[in-house]
């Protein structure tokens, strides 16, 4: 039973690598799911028993990077309670990274970016959809898939300008009267978030 | 190394990223229009109880809840 398991594993791995060799001759290979060093040393010590599977055998290998840059970017925008965009094919997204607005096109280098509160704009042809993100991360993978995760993401028209102005004024006052480090930090965060909300509503 | 890497102001003040992120999300939720605001604030409600264990026995639990009993 163990013997059949390892044979099907090897067949599956070699079949996928053969398929890869036919389609993408110059792209980065998909990483295989077996641990070749371990298997070879096991076979040297113990050629009569099948090697056990290591954790890397259970992991899905990294998807191959295509040789030609794809024409569309696949975007996933996920929140803890909802997936707003799920494998949506778009032309470009602009994410609010802490280092500034970052545009992601198909073929973008693999990146991990921490996000600040700000606007995510999704460009598809002539349509632009904007979401206000509370903070989160953006992972761009080498195969032109972008995963954007945030705790809250709302379309800009769901924001109330009066509450935003009031919040901004409140936190500016709190910063002036703050004494401990924690109070100052909370006031500063409040100011940052409300200024970003303000800019989103007016910009 | 003489100094550690530059830290964001909230980490320098002792706050973790999770706390910071949840705080930002909570502030955004409070700026939404109705009816989205009430839906969003219902997402913030928590209900749990915590009990410390001393000498192998649990002490009286403290209940932290936003749902009315």
C-alpha cells in the first residue's frame, strides 16, 4: 500500500514537470512537491522500504511563472468576513502602501507591501472602482496574481463626510490633551485614519 | 548594530500590529453611513469569558460581552 502511494506521487510529480517542460520553456519552474535529498539519502540507508512522505510532499508546489507576461492581473480582495473580489481579471490596481501609492500591472515583480489606510483603485478598461481600505497587506505573486487583505474595505460612497470631519476634529483635540504614550498613539492613529478618509472623500 | 530598525510610531509606543489594524478598522466602521454602520458595528461585538487557573483550579471567570443578556 505504501509502495503504490510513493509510485503515484512520483508519477504525479514527473507528469506535472513534463507538462511544464512542454508549455513554458523559459519560465521559472514550479517547485516539485517531493523532498529529493531526503528520498535519496533514505534509499541509500534503507533501499527496501519506501521513504515516508515529508511535510513538503503535502504542500502544493509554487505555481509556475509564465514565460510571457499575462495580459490581465488577477486580483483577490479579501476581508475577514467577505471576499469582495475573487479572482477578478483587471488591467491594474493601485494599492495604498505605507511607502506611497503603488501601481500593480500584470508582470509586476513579486512584492509584499504593508498598506496604510487609503484608497484601493481597481482599473478595468475604462472603469475604475475605488474601495477605502482600513489597513492590511498586499501580496503580488510572480504569476500576476495580487492578493489584497484588509480588515475593512468600503466603497467610498458609503462614507459619511460629517462623521469624518467630526472624527478628525475630535482626534486633533485628543492629541493636544493627550498625556501618556498610549493616548498620544491612539490620537495620532485617529488623525491618520480620518485624514485619509477625508482625502478619499474630497479627492 | 547600534540601533534597531526604524519602527512605526505605534510599535515604538508598545502597540502591536493587530491592535493597530483593529483600531483603524473600528475607526473606519464608525464613519460609515446608515444602514452600513449598524451592520458593521454588529461585527465588532464580542462575547467571551476568561478564567485564570490557579493550582489546577479555575478561578471565577470574567465575562466580557457586548450582547445584552
